[in-house]
């Protein structure tokens, strides 16, 4: 009896360990797989050329990713600039000031928003944001804009990542111990002073983590951006111009991959770029968080 | 003092404004989807596959996409569970609490969680090329499973850490093996695992980038893993790109269908997680 | 302000004879205070006068409402939902529950020491000067002086003077509680409130905090909730005994412990129930 129990235990242990190692290995497998597939184009063109030139003429064998990289950065940047302040303000209000009823209603709203698939945001974006920019907003600033633009993509992305940031921040702020707030208030601080100097301070690691996640999500989002960005290669001169972020590039062109040599490798390179940047970003922010923890012991 | 009061007032105004803005945007999104999608919604849409002229505006429905997505997510969830549950059990209840291996593992999973879906799609594609597979249900399953494994791990991990240490010590002092202890814990965690499943389904079923390269697209319902399959997000996307208005309208109703599915999943997940916290030890 | 040195040796419990030359004025007057939390009547018609410049201990079994009463003194219930408060509470002849009373200046008059020391997420120095900074004090020299004075007053200076900038969470629990006291004293309150302030500490740290209370009582009014009778016997000048939300008896320590008037009080202090 004991023997078979021990045997089952051994098998279970091995199974769990295997599963864990496999799961960890996926990260390296993905990175490695994409890297290997990018090698051909990297070897042929050289990393520097790939990253800094903007000529994208696959049928002529020219692959310059610069404008796609920049588009991605612009769009992500706008999304974060819009999303972060709004999310912070809203989360603080909901957790610190609002009544429990509002809190409950709001967390349902946030959960719902977080679950809506990107493609739906894309649909909504084409229906509302794009016409709005084209007809109402852009005319004040530029001569002409189709609405499919950096701004549209940025706004749609922002709306997509706001629920994500808020749901994390809501947890983070709730985790600040009640006693800490009371200690501050007992010293005569107002609610706002307490929020500023105690709650936010204590939550800094959480805020950083939420931001990192949001940036990762925005950086790599494909469908929603695809539908509103305009898919135009030239470098956008203003936020009202069309753009072409990396994920959109990959998605739009995968059908053409087989027709031109190196095209496939180029797109895999694009995917690898995405992978690499996001992994790097995540690892760096983790290191930063560890440092903060060591120094400030929040 | 009055500058401070002013500051507080300004920020309070900003906070309330921003909350209302966000609340308003959600309602607006739902409103638009319903408004555009409801007119073209019909029983036909969810019960028929596209006919020959579907893309020209004639009869048919998106049953191919609905079934395709369902099959896809079902298999992906099964595979994902087979990996995620053991991983979480291992990290939380077999390894020592502060082992460096588990810290490293968790870091890896956090990173995997942040990787965009198109990367999983592209990787799935390379795997398929490597093995000489065609775009198919199977390809889609690979990509989607990879996508949702980190989601599931994170979600289950969140509830696993809540299990009190005393429960584990109690079973261990009765002479239970690690495996037997874990069986008990898993039973305890079933509501949490269901929530994780619901969340993963929500994430996986709505994602188009993973299946774009890997699952292909077709008008029929797949009958084997090797056949390509349609999926809801792609159905919406392709129909939206059509110049024919009738087809575009159908895209909106497909979007509505997908949104409704997601809403049902969300509510169920919330319901389950609330039940779980009520029944905690 | 002169320096106060705190004896670190363990002393014998003092006798509680009030010297008649020290008369005490009422500092806090509670009038018909009733508190309902989520519909439950937690505090029933409390009438109490807390004298100044002395230590008043509120004793009673768990759940009798003593913590609720203490927290109502600095309006900490303001942020709890489902709390209804009726009655009046006068601090320096000002009803703090009157409509329109500004709460931060009331709280500034009181320092609170919670059960588990709660240091703010900042350095030791920033913790101590948090209060003064909030209320507008500026100037590094000035803040440094305040910090030094208070840290000396609680006997923490020598232990932390070389690491004022390190996070407060690196201190031991006993040190953190002393830090919280220094922080509370830095706003120059009139009243110190202690909510079972020593129950989470080891005996030696407990002793130190108790001695600090005794050392400062001639300049501050100290109100402590304590659930060990022995602590009350050691340091209280006045004692309030509460049971099931009601104030059963109030008197000098000598009166209450040696000649209790109420039967319930008699039973409690003889260990009949706890």
C-alpha cells in the first residue's frame, strides 16, 4: 500500500517538475525560435541597417524597420500618456473617496472593460474615433486627415489598457494597511495629504508594475491598432497622419511572406524585435523594483 | 492653508471627472456595439455557416466561426490546464517557500504574461512550418494554449497563495504524501480554477492575432484537427474590411455576439470568485 | 524644552496615591455619547470627564467598546461607513462633533499610538517630522531639531542617530513603537491616545513605553486603552471601567482598584471574568 502511494507521489512530482520546466522553457523556446528564423535577414542585411533605415520594399529586397519601430513607439507613447494619468486619478478616487456602492459598480465596469476583446475596440474605434478625428478634431490642426492615424491608434489603445491598469491599481491601493492611513490622519493630515504622501508612496512598486504591464500590452497589440492606424509606411509627420506599428506590419503581410525570399525572415525579425523589447523591458523593470525594495523597504 | 485646499479641490475634481469619463466610455462602447449590431442580428447568424454568397451579402451565418472558436478554446483550455495546474501546485506546495527556482519561474511567467499575442501567433507559425503543418485547428490550438498558459498560471497562483499553511501542515502530519496533499488542495481550489478557466477563455476566444497565421480561415466547421478553422475575431475583422455594407453590418452583429459571450464569461467569473471567497476556511 | 532621560532599568510598580497638590482640570468631556456601528449599539450613553495632565486608563473585557470610545476622541470613525454618532464630545470646551468642526486641527491636538506600530513608508527622519511638515514647518535645521528632540525624548536617539535616513521599517517593533510616539509628540499635541499600545511588544519594550507615558504625563493628557489590569494598576491615575458598551465606573486608580463601588467592577478586577 505504501509503495504504491509513494510511487504515485514520485510520478506526480516528476510530472509537476516537467510541466514547470516546460513552461519556463517556453519563454526561451519562443525567443530562440523567432531568433533563429530572423537570422537569415539579419545576416544578409545587418542589424544596424534593419533598425535604422526606413525603406520597405520587400520585392526589391529592402527591409528597413525604422519607421515601423518609430510608429510603434509613438502610438504606445500616446496611449500611455493618456491612460496613465486617467487610471491613476480614477483608481485613487474609487478606492480612497468613493462609497462602497460606487466601488462595487466600478469594479464590475472595469472587469467588463478588461475582458472585451481587442477586435471590438477596433470596431468601435473605426466607428467613433476615426470619424471624430477626421471630421471634428483634425481640421483645427492640419489640412487633411483620414482619421486613421497615430492619434486614433493611441486613443484606442489607451481605452484598452485603462481597465487593465485600473484593476491592478485598485488592488494595490486597497493593500495599503488601514492603520497607515489612520496614523497619518491622526497626525492631522487631510485625506488628500494622506493619499499623496502615504498611500501613493507605499504603492509605488505596484504602480510601476501596472505601468510595465500596460506598456507591454500596448506595444504588442495587433488587431485593434490595425483597424485604425492607417497602415501607411511613411513616417508620420503629425499625430493626425497614418502610421504603421510593428504588430500591424506582421499581421498585414504574413500572407505575402512566401512570395519573396527573406520576407518571412523579415517578419519573424519583426516579431523577434517585439519579443526582445518587451522581455528586456520587463526584466529591467523587475530589477528596478528589486532595487526600490532594497533601498526603501516600502 | 488655502493653497492646499485648492490643490485638494482641483485633484478631487480631476478624479471625479476621470472616473466619469471612463465609466461613460464603457457605456458608450456598449451602446455603439448594440446599436450597430442589433439590426443585423438574426437567428440565422448564429445557426448557419456562410453560404456561397455570404460575403456578397447573401444568406448564411457565422456558425463556422462560433464553432471554430469554441473548439479551439476548448482544446486550448484542456492543454493549458494540464500544464498550469501542476506548475502552480509545484511552485506553491512542493518547493520550499523561498526557493530561488520558484522566484525565477515566477519571473518567467510574469514575462510570458506580458508577451503580446502576435508574438505567440508568429511563434506558432514557425512551429507549424518546422513540422510541415498547414494552417489548421491544431496550429491555432498551439498558439492559443501558449497564450493562455501564463494567464491561467497567474490566476490560479493568486488563489493558491491564499491557502493557509495550517491546512498543509495538517495533512502532512497525518502522514499524507505530497501528492495526496495536493489532491486535497486542488479540490479546495476548484472554484479558483474555474475562475481562471473563465478568464483564460475570455482572453483566448477574443484574440485574433494568435490565430491569424495559425488557424487559417474557412467557411465550414472543422471536422478534424488538421483542417483550418474560422474564428470569431477574424470573422469580425474580415467582414469589416468588406466594401459591401450588408457584410459590414454583419460584422457588427458578430461583434455583438462576441461581446455578449465575453460578458457572460465575465459575470460568471465574478460570480464564482465571490462564491469562493465566501467559502474560504 | 529640557531633555528628558528615560530610565532603562525595570522599576517597581509605583503606588497610585494622588498627591493632592496637583489638581486636574477636565480636558475631555464626553456627554451622552452613543455610537452605532452597522446598526449595532456599540457605545451606550457615555458620560465621562477625562482630567488633564494625567494618565487615564480605560479597562474592560474584550468587546466592551473601549477601542471604539478611544477612536471617537479623535474622530477616527469619520472614515468608517455605517457609523452613527450622537452626543457631544468636548475637547478644551469645543464640541468636536458639532457640525462644521474642522477635524484636522482637532487631530493635531491628539497623538495616537496604535496597537501595532505603524511606521509610515519613509525614513526614520521623515517619519518623525511628517506631522510638522504637514502643518507647514519648513527648514532643514528646524526639522532636524524637532526630530532630535523627540527622538531623545523617547530614548531612541542614540540608537538611530547614525541612520536617520534609512527606512523606518528596518527598526524592531519596540523601536518602531517608540518612533510612532516620537512622531506623535512632534506635532505638539495636548493629548496622547494609546490603543493597547504595548500589547504587541516584548516585555522590555513595553516597559519602556509605559515609562515614557509616565514621564510625559505632567505635560500631556494620556488616555490609554489597556486590556491588562496590571498595566492599569502600574501607571493609571484615573481608571474608567467599561462593560458591554456602558461606562460602569470611573474614578481615581486608588478608588477603583481598592474601593470599587460597583459590583461588576469588583468582579472584573478580581479576575472574575475578562
